[in-house]
C-alpha cells in the first residue's frame, strides 16, 4: 500500500540498502564467505533496475563482522561485492558504492550499524545525500535504528523485519513506490 511520503520520492532521493536478507539470502548462523554462497533474493535484480531509474544514489551499508572474527578476509568480501555489482549492472541496475564495517560488535565501532559512520562516509562521497530524503531498507532492528538516528524513512524487508512499514521483499517495496 502506497504511503503519503512515497509520492515525494524523486531523483534527488537516496536509497540505503542492507545486504544480507535484503539483497541476498542470509545464511543462518553463518556468513556469506565466497561467491558460490551468495544468492540474490527473488526479484532483487528487477527491483534494483527499477530503483536505478528513480534514486540519485544507491548504496549498500552492511555489517560484516565475519572479517573481524577471522572467518573471511576483506579480499573475499571485495570479490563477493564485485560479483554482486556486476550482476546488478548486467541486469540494468546499479549500486553506486558499498560501505561495510568489518569490526566486531563487541568493539563498539562507530561504523557498525546502528551507529551512523557508514552513512556519513556515504554523504562525504556523495554530497547530494540528504538524510531526510533517504530510505533505509533493511531486515534487522539495527537497520531501523540506523535510519531513525539519521531521520531517514525506514522500511523493513522480509517476514522477520520489525518496522512501521514492512514488505515481503525489496521487489515488493520498489514495486509499490514505482506504481502510479
């Protein structure tokens, strides 16, 4: 169902996306450590193609403490992200940049969601970003808190998402905001 603020979205807005559970399948109790473990969720490539036509900037903000735990390396993560960006591009979409926090949650890092360091890095790279004209689409409470701290519109994705506005998938959300 279309919300009032949906009609405000134009080419000046930014879409912030969580990765695991929004773009790709989560691995319960594990981390996506290599390309063959990375599986796009149904409809994501179509959703990103549509989103690319309406958003000024599209970025991914993702906590990846598997690196901090020594389960994977930043090189592994870079390879996965290059694969993801290439597939999105090959399907007519785009992701402008991916920001990630490799640190352990216990270390309380400034860039780990729900803290806002990745958002400020994105705004430094893309000065047109206005948080009041931004959306965070995520599947976890830390994603929603991240968006709330910045004054973003917060959209829950997936059956487990806890947000005022939730959708079964990124595809469903993008479909709603692009329908007339």
